[in-house]
C-alpha cells in the first residue's frame, strides 16, 4: 500500500518561512509528552490572563472519576482575548471579512468595530436579563451578528448554544429545552444559495414545544415582515439603540463554561458537549496558528457554518484570538455558479482556504474549467476537515485548486476535542493524500484492538487518546455520567474517539471512519438512532433501522430499512412522505437517500437488530453477509437482498 502512495514534500517556500519546521516539530512534540506541565504552562501564556494561573494540568481519565481541568486557578475572558487585546496594535485590521450570499454583498469589520459591536450586543443581552452562567441559544444565518452574539455571551459570562440554521423547529426545540435557554437570538430569515430559510418562523414553532423561552432577539437580515410576539420578541436594532457601546468583560474562571454544542452520538438524543474558557481558547488559538502556519498578512477562510464546531474554533475563536482576518461566507459553493469559492478567493485575496471533502468532491464533479477560469494566485495553503478525504479528491484539490503549490492540511478532530488533534503542519510534514498524518503537540493517539490491547507499529484498530489536552470537552452538559459512559467506558483510562484508524510504518494516521452508529453525511454528523426515532414517530411505521453506505459526493448516504404497520401499503407516495417527515423532525441534512420497505428486519433470537448485515446489504457487499444462521428468522435476509434499492 505505502508504495502506491504519492508523497508530497514540504515546498521550499514553506521550509523558509513556516513557523514550525520538521526538527522543531519533533523536538516540541517529544517535549509536550515528556513534560506536559512545562509545555502547556508556557503555551498557556499565549492568551492574556486577568489573574495568571499557577496550576497547569489537573486531569484524570480514571474510571468513575473522570475530571478535566486546565489552568484552573487562573481567570480571564475569551472576548478580551479575541478583541480588546488586539486594539492597540491591530485596531484597524479587518477582523471579520463578510461575503454575502449575493456576490454584491460584503462587509469589513475591523477589530475596533468588532469591539463596539460586541459590547453593544452584550449590553442588549444584559438588558434582556441575561447574566453570568445563563444559556443563550443562537439560531442564525452566517452573518457577522452570529459572531457578535457568541462573543457577547463570552463577554458577560453566559454560555451560548449555537444551533445550525438548517435544523428543523423540532430539533431546535430539543436543543432549547436541553439547556433551559430563556433567550434565543435569531434573524428574520436566512439567505442561502438565493433561497430563503424562515428562521424566525422556525423559532416560533420551536417555542410552541419548548416552554422555557422568555425573550427572542431578532436581527434583521432580509427585512421580511415576520410575526413578532409582543412582550417576547424584539428587533435587535431597536434594542441596540437603547444601550451603550461599552461593556466591561466579566472576569471568568479558567474552567467556567464557554459554550454548549449539541452533537449526535450512537444512542439517544444529541448531547450537549460542554467546552470551557481558557484551555479551549489556548488550544483553538495554538492549533489555528501552527496548523495553518498563520502569518499576520494572511486572509484566512474557513467555509464551515458557525452552527458546527469548526465554525466555533476556526471561524470565530481561534482566528480572532490570533488577531487574524477571518472570512465569513453566507452562501454556498455552487451559487450563483460553481466558480463561487474561487471567485471569493480572488475577490478577497484569500491565502488560506479550509473546507470539507464533500464540497471538494462536488466541485470536482463540475470539472476543471470553473476553477481554471479564476486566478487563485493568492492561495498558499489548503485545508480539509470533517470526514476522510479520498486520495482522488485530495490530488484534484492539490493539482487544480492549489496549482500544485499549496500543501493540504487534512485535519482530524471532533466536536468533543475542541480543536485539531491529528494533522500535518505545513512546514514540517511530508504529505500522503488521504492521511491526517501525525498528532499535534500534547496529543497521544493510540490504536487499540477489541480487547483494549495497545497495538504497536503499523496496525489498524480503534483510535483512542491516552491523555488529556487543553481543548478537550469537560462534560456532557448536565450529565457527567453520560460523558464517562460514552467516552471512557469502552477503553477504561482512555478517551475513545468512535473512529477506526490505521497507522502505517511511518507513524502516519489514516482515519477509516466511525466504528459506532454515527454516520457522516456531507461532513454532517448524524446518529442513526435519531433518524430511526424520527421514522418510527410516523403513524405508518412500526420499525426502522438506519445505516450509512458509501456515497460519491456526500461520503456517506443514509439508507433506511422501514417496516410498516400491518395493512399499510408500501407505495412511492409513502416513501416521499417519510422523507418529508424526517426533514420536518430533524432537518434536510437527515433526509434518507434510500428507503427500503422491509417486511422484517434481521434480528438475533434475543431481538437485537443485526446492523452488520444491514450495512453490508446497503453497501451492496452481498457476498460478505457472514453467518446468518444465528438469526431468529434467516429468511428475512433473502427478502432484504431481493428488494435492495
Ligand atoms: O469520523 C470523524 C470525522 O468526523 C467526526 C467528528 O465529527 P464532528 O464532531 O461533527 O466534527 C467535525 C469537524 C471536526 C470524527 O469522529 N472526521 C473529522 N475530520 C476528519 C474526519 N475523518 C477523517 N478525516 C478527517 N480529517
């Protein structure tokens, strides 16, 4: 295998200028493992402290006693670090460069303007009764006000919970009640790819189910005439006119919660991943600087949505903590044309582009010409995140988009990890297309087999992390037991990632995908259990089982096996209804690609669904179904195979 891998050397330009070269990586990495306290004690100083820390690392992965604290006796404030401390030297530097859905719309917000905007937003929240420790749900388009709202929460010590604007009212309601939010920040409507998303209307529908909300702050985006509930809803611009543009930042303990972000797991409802203040910020800022080899004149663009962790760490917190110019894009890659990303690169002279394999594959499908007709001369570094990138897509991204000149950092991480854990450093790492390569400083990946044995050398198994890093999630909001069970029970004493991984003879990591019941659709993480529970909530459905299958553009598609109630006809019309029903319950990203009506599902005699078999059928690997003799009724498999879609 390794012979066929096309290795890309570190370009000369990076060797000369990069922040971290290969010797320095080796040295720093070795030290970070040998002396974590000394190492992180130094790097903890990259942020400004109100009261400096004296303790560095207080972490334990011990069964039944998992607890994680970094820099815990220090105090600081995230918004001071992302804004105020830059004012003296970078007040007039552009902090947020906004590109609207319509190519004619853009805004430049300097650090000084960001300060005023965030202070004002913070004062508006305070006037709505938001105080330290409260939870604010943010359901917004990709407009600068989304970042202002996040930073405003950080400034006054409230936790934000950003909910992706593509989630349905039902999904939003669950996330509002999950953390008892009294205040929701939203916009009248979102605009994506020329299409309207009725955010405020969705919030109204969500609040009908979630009884906790007392105040809704509505930012005007399209200016549409939306319904406003007297006494509950108010327009941001009206509220902002009544408050001042100065707001002192709260002094926060290092371990004070910063935000909650809901993410899907293999069982039950999405869980609220909790990140805290100082460790998260140190880690987001440091990975952002080193992985993207950030220099002061860079124009950095991450195409994620702020509704996902990538948007939190690598659009807002990491870049702003580093005083960078971060581009925020409201639109989609194929509107108004499939050249849009490259046109934006040229318009704003983007130097670093960080996007997802699904976008790369979709654009690759449109051919080289829409790329070639743009310049892209400003680009010097490319990044990939969210799912494994296949070598073909990697090579196309490298050769066509980057004209062979830009290294690609394939960054592996998770909502739970807060920041990048495995990735090349562009000045230090030779690249192998499809490999996330080597661990970041302080990260101890191990590959284990099913018996928890740590495998050495070239091997393949499950990926665990043997010790804590500052960006790690601290708990599941309100449910520490679930945190321990989900991440620390499979391999006691270690953090289990849920991913499979191969390590080659050079110590490079190749992520093979999830080994649990989580699927990754277009880089969006989805629990099969959530889609199943949406399906069985429909009157006609008696049982459902959902698995992922390989999809050319999305990475994985959603394949649903559905058993109908007795007497219900399996029609095309019903199939459409069920897809629409899932969209309504969760959102368009959860729409099943395939629904197969199945009179029976393969179950063991104790009634457990054999997902392995369902996965193989969905993958069309019919020769690899394995032993079906232990099934309660082996004949159901024949029916499933015969009616495969
Ligand atoms: O399976 C891995 C995949 O995405 C999962 C994490 O999803 P989420 O929490 O939504 O965060 C996505 C953005 C960090 C992982 O468990 N994943 C993420 N990045 C990569 C990846 N798989 C392979 N290569 C990557 N670079």
